[in-house]
C-alpha cells in the first residue's frame, strides 16, 4: 500500500487563485525514533490531512488553503547480475 509521506500546502486569499499563494507550507513525516512505533499508511494520511484541516481552522476567514499529498510506495525488485565472477584461487 502507498504511504502518504508529505503535504504541500498553499495559503492564499479566499476566493483567489491557489496557484498564487502567499505562503507555501511543506510537511514531511520522517522515520520514527527507536522509542516510537512506526505509523501505519492510514495513520500517515490521517496525520497529514489533520494538519491541513488544522491550518484551515487556524487561519482568518480571508485566507484559504489547498493541499497536495505526496505518496511513496516501496517496490521490491529482483536483480541478478550477468557478469562473470572470477573463480577464487
């Protein structure tokens, strides 16, 4: 499953153009420290969407926010080298 790892938020004038923001806010979820449990993919998304909702709630009504989530998916690959390995003598 893909995991949301980052949120890019644009703060712009309400009713205005989200492509012409006053401010960009970028948040990234890093790997946990040893004492913390890693978040599930669902928890990653909920955390970032909650941050977006919190920014919207905290701003005066004359501002609006638009956000874009970045997802990351680990895909294992199999690779077998075709080069000849020299025989050990």
